[in-house]
C-alpha cells in the first residue's frame, strides 16, 4: 500500500546525495575542459557487454532490512525486499548494489559481526506474508570482505529469514530466525544456530511444521539469553492465515541449548498471530513483546526478565496489518524509548505506555540501532529508508531504483514508450531509449548506470491513472489513452492530453471486503486487456470477464464464473485479524489474452488452475483444463501468450509456488487448447525461485520464446525444446512480464525488485547466442533520430581482444563516424549517438605575442599544445554534426575481415520536421564541420612552422641577423593565422571578450547555430538551416578561401625563398 507520508517533502526523490557517475555517450567526443586540452576523440573505446540496460523508474521501492556498522557511521548495508543489497561507505551520499551476482534478491535480514566488521550476514526471503508476489529466498549468505564477495552458507529451504543475530565477541556464533516458506508444512522453520561460522547448523528452536520464527532478540549483557517470537502462518492463493496455537514467545538462557515457552496470565490468550520481541539494552529485565491479537491489546512488557507480563498499550495502530509490518526496538541508551515499525513509525518515551507518530517513515519495516551510540540508527520503509547520526535531528532519506513492477506494456511510438505499475508508487510511462531523470548513479548529459553503458536521460510521466498494482496499457491506436487496473476493483481510463483520469470500473469498490461478501471479487492484480481488432473494446477480469465497448460507460458480463467455484477457496483472509485487499482472493480470473490473429478468440486462466477459450468474443466458453496433461490442481495461470503467428497456438505459464511447488510449468497448444504439451524442456527446476512468471513469443520469429522466472530470464530458439539463460546486466529479481515491441527486436521486461529493463536487439541471441565463436556484425535494429539527439545500437561478435574498427557511412556516401573499439571476447555493444566525426581541433603551440608566460599556467604546464578556449564553444567543439533519418551502412573490420550491414534510422514520432529538412540540416552541419577542419589544419600547420621558428630564435639568440629574419618570417605567418584567429584566441582564455570573432570562432558559433547549440545559442539541428545561417556560412567560406590563398602563397613562394636565403645560417623551417 502507499505509505501515508509519501507526498510530504521528506520523501521527495533524492537526487543530490546519491551516486552520480558521469561520462559521455559512446561514439561521441568528450567535451573539452574550459581551458584544458580536449581528449582524443579517436582514442579506442571499450566494447560493452551485450546485456540488459536499466530504463527506470528512478523512484524507489521497499527495503526490508538495514544494518549499520558499530563505531563507523559512514558504512551502511540496506537489504531490498526483492532488489538485492546496497552499500554506502560515505554516510549515505553514494550507494551501489553489491549482491547482483547472486541468484536471489530478496533480503529479509542483515547483520554485521560486532567483533569483525568485515563479516556481513544476509538472510534471504521477505519474512512476512502480505501478497503472493512477495519473494522467498535460498538461505543465508556470508561475506568476509565487507560485501565484496558472498557465499551461500546453507539453510536453503528456510524460505524467509526474519532476523540474524551475531554473538558480540565471537563472530562464529550466529543465530538465524527462519519463518519458513509459509506456503506449506515444513521442518525448516524456527531458530538455527552455528558455532563455526556457518559451516554447520543446528536447529535450536522448533515448534511445528506450520510455525516459524518472526523475531529474535539477544540480551546485550548476556548473549546466551535470547527471546523469540514464533508465528504460525500459512499463505495460499486463496488466503493468508496468521495465528494459531503455534504462535508464542520462547526464551533460552543457555545460548539455545534448551528453550522454554513463556506462559503467564498477563500474556494474551490464543489465538494470537505474529510477534515481535525486544530486550532493553540498558536493562536486561525489561522485555517487550508486540503481539497480533484481535481484542486483547498490542504491546506487552515484562520488567522481571520474562517472569511476569502486563499489557502496556492497546493502541491498534501498533499491530495493524501485522503480516506486513510489526517490528519493535528499544533505544540503546534509554529503556523507556521504544520504537514500533508499522504503517507509521511510532515512538514511546514512557516505556511503551503511549506512542506518537514520529513521521520518520511510512509503511515502515526494519530498525537498526547502534549498540553504543543511541543517536546512530536507521529505519526502512516502502519507498526507501532513513538514517541518522543525530537521533533524527538531522536525517538522510535514501531512495534507490529497486522498483517492484507488476507488468510492462509498450506503444507504437518511435521510440516506443514503456508503461508499468510500481508497488507502493503507481503508474508511469517513459521512453525506451534512455533512463529516467533522477535515477541514482546516473548524471545528466552523460549518465552511467552501475557498471553499465551510457544512456540518455528523460523525464517520465507518473500518475497516469490506476495505482500501484495491476496493468497499465495504452490504446494501440491512440497511445495518449491509457487504461489501468488497480486493487479494490478499480479501473481508470486516462487521457494524457488533458491529464485527467476517469474511474470506469464495472462494479463497486471492494477494498476491505471479504470475498464471500462480494458479488464480484477482483484480484489485487486484476487482469486487463485491449482487443487488438477493436481498441475501443476492453476486457477486465474478476471471477467473470467484463467487456466495455464505450470507454467504460457500461460493461457487459461475457463469461460465466470461470473458477472452480469451490466455496472453501472463497473466504476471508488474515487469520487473527482480517486482511482483505484482494491479494488473496481465490477463484478469480488471473489472465485474459485476446488473440492478435483471429478476431473474437480470447484465452483466459484463473488462479485456481482453470483454463478457458472462446472463439466468438465471449458468446461461448470452452473449459480446457482437463486437456492440460500433467498440470497440478490449484495453480495460478500467471500468463497466456497467444501466438502472433498462428491463431490455434498459445503458450501458458502456471505458477504453483504459493502451493509449495516451485517447479516451472509452461505449456503449449497448437489446436485451440484441445491438447497441450509441456515445453519446460531443460529449464532449471531445483532452485526455490525456478517457478515461471512470464512468457512471450517473438512477433517476427516463430518459435522464439522468452520466459521469466522468479530469478531469471531465458530464451528458446526451438519453441521450448531447449532453453538458455541470458542474465548479463540483469539482477536476479523476478521477471514478471515480457514484451517484444513489433519492429524493434527488443525484449522489455518488468522485474519485481529492480524496475524495468530492456535487452536491445535480440539478433545476437537469434544468431548463435553468446556462446558462438568467430567475428561477425549483427544486422542492427532501427536507430532513432530524436530532437537534438539520436541513438543507434551496434552489436558485433569479437573472436579475441584485438582492436577492431567500426565505420558508419551515410546515404550520401560520406563517412559519418569511424571508431576504434577494444572488444571483449564474444558479443559487444556500442551505442552511436548519431553524431558524425568531430572537426579537427586547433592545437596552439606558440607563445602569444603579448603573453610569454602562458606555458607556466598550471593548466598548460608541461604540455606541448593548448586548445582554443572561449565561453560557449564547448558544445560545438565536442559534438559532431547530428545525422538525419535515412539509410546508413555499417562496416566492421576485425582480424583482417570486413563485415557490412545496412542500418535504418527512423524519426521520432514527436519530431515533426520533414525528413528532407533534416537531411539538409545534417548537410549544413557537415559543411560547417569541414570548414572548421580546413581552418584548424591551416592554423595547426602554421603553429608547427612558427614553433620551429620560435625554437630557432632561442637557439640563435646570439645571431642578430638570423633572429631578425626569423621574426620577420614569423610575422608573415602570424598575419595569415590572424585571418582565422584573433589575438585573443591565442591566449586560450575562456572569458576575455575583447575582439571581433575571426573565421574559426565564427564557424564554431555557426556550428552551434545550425547544430545543437552553443552557450546561449539555441541551435537549429532539428530544422532546415535558415537563410541567414547559410549566408553567414558563405561569407565565412569566402574568408577562409582568402586565408587559404595567403597560406598557399606562403608555402609555395615565401617559405621556400626564406629557407634558401637562410640556408647557411639556419635549419629549414618545415
């Protein structure tokens, strides 16, 4: 749910203070420093790996765990609910993910060994039961090098780890509080202990197969004394039941050798649910227990080490939605200062008797407090976390890109845009050719993801109807009309042009309602689909399927109840206290999939294992369930993919992980569902997260399938007979949905824990994959010409690491860009920003006539050359001409072999300039660029000659005749140079405004005028050049022609005559 405080200023997205690592786009020249020499634009660049690229959103998601380091306020570790571990070493200013190479990303617990700060423990799996999409783990991990590397230390089947405690003086003694998978009876629950650093484990405390550990606390004065909260909980697709006879409090006074259940008249009577526990660090006799009850209280306290108990607070907000929150802690400096993490962050200063909302977070989860510094603590919540070293007098909010995305959709724009819903935030859309502005680790103008390639930065649109759950889908023919579903039976139709959303759900709002009280029960992620043949027709699913053809004004029911109609699966959820938001509504439609090949053909699946089809738009439905050989009962039909090639063919993903079956299930039919066959092939099936969530068939390549699991991305080139995992760049978060935009050959995926990603250009997978050998150049997907920028992805395979060359030629036969690349063995990716090669820069070598000390200036000291520097010209100096839409040729030269492919560059939908005008624009920019090069080549040649003279003046200081002749020749050369440069230009001073521009600076400003801007000059690259610009160019070309004539005269006559005359005294000037 949305945190209650998320709209306040305290949770504005943090951009300043997060990692900003800037570089420039590949295939572009680095910008010159204001006064430093520009970097070599022709220096080889490194090929980047062929992998997934992050798109967004920049906004963050839920963090489940947090750990500081005792005695070091600079280091923190943060565990995302399903987005890995992040670390800072500078007090929270910069963060980086340090767990991305591991097969699970749900981090339920973190702990740093007090006696060895390099030893960090991570418990995987979210230790709560709130919705079927929350993620389990695969045990406990350990790092002995401060998170640089990790090792799985076992406890693989414990599912969800709520807490890890490390002995204060012996780092080998560790306790793990394991809740279990919660989806079925199991023995791997309770408290585990190791005394040898995780080499072996002993189950120390156990209640029964349905009860696990929800919290554990250690006595700060005696580490052999521990208190544990045990929680009986079961989670199924049709309900979550919290509480039962297994829930209770247990204690040990001998390090877990023996345990005793705490039973006292002051404690609540059964049934009770989830329990949080804490021992006051400054008073071992004071123990708190936060207990989920219906009507018996909320917080209990013992002041005699657990012998007797009394309820001290009945405040219901402390235990609201206990399956999701419910954690407490006592400040290390004050036994009366008690914190409770729930939908708000509650603070008591009187030992738990009264609490106030501290407003330090909303929908809060974990609390970490320094044992020795009561002012040093932090807490996590649904949109990030807060850390402090001043007892929250000053605090730092941290938001990282760990979005939990339910689905993704794309439109037909150029470039296509992506649409999604993010848990705890809402709906959004953004362009597919860059990242959202404000993403941590990415800077404007030259962003760089964590170890990834440079991308463009764009603003995204948020709040486009709907809410955090469900689907967000644009009208295929009118993408500014966006449909979205939301929990509580909410449907919206959003008009992006007007910025307004209209509620159009077919039934009343069902929030909080037990499903057996409802006429129509609709899931947390109720399915929504637009008819491909009639985009005015929209389908929506509850236990029946609704259809509207008038923009939601009215809806018709077009199906019977498609579920098994088992009343035992339609019941209130929550257990001790009801929790009915739709996450555990059973017996509902979960997938609706209209065919793009046959009108009226609609597939449907439910979360109780039913599969249906209609071929007449809902007039008649056929139950296909019995035809699916080998399908276990009660599975969730997570997704159905109608084949874009054959109406009779469809692919179906069935998920049984909430039925405690974590194997992948993927089926295919080729006869409208009469028969089905399993096509899991060689997909892995032994890891707890191997269950499948998504599938897609390539729209232009029949039989090429993509699939997403609870922790991986796979592809098959033979219709599911064989599968290959391709995880490069993609953290192992659940892949919840996959889209392949028609015409682009990309895979766009939503992950439940790390946002939206794209694998651009699947050609490399289609042609041998990453394991193939030899050099090759893949046919590129279309490039994009945007306003003021462009993007082309070029992919090639290298046989070794020897330098290769990429050359792009435009339709006019001009060499647009030549680039040397240092490849990695295998598949490489280079992003060309559609910029042509730069003009040759001026390289000054001589002393200005009125500044003999310029080489003593720090910026030039020890250098041989210096650039022309002036305010405003850095942009045209560092950006080549911008290409236009059209056809290009790409050539790869590698190992003596040449490979060529054709490239098409498309114009972005929002760029309305005619293609012919953009072609003319590029031609003008290239013409200016070429004149700049000609100018620079004359100047540079003159500078070499004049430097020769300068050196000979010094060498012949005692020969007056020689010095006089040399200076006279230098004057003649300087006169020619000053046709192109002003005296001010020779000083390389960026803020000296004293002379009229000569040819070179005038050309640079003109390059900005007809190109992408310069200083305050807006630029005109997106239009045909103005008549005035072209007139200016002709005038400057005339000036340049005069300079060239004077220069040629100097070279042809005056310099040879000088060398001949002075041959007896001087070396030739050359």
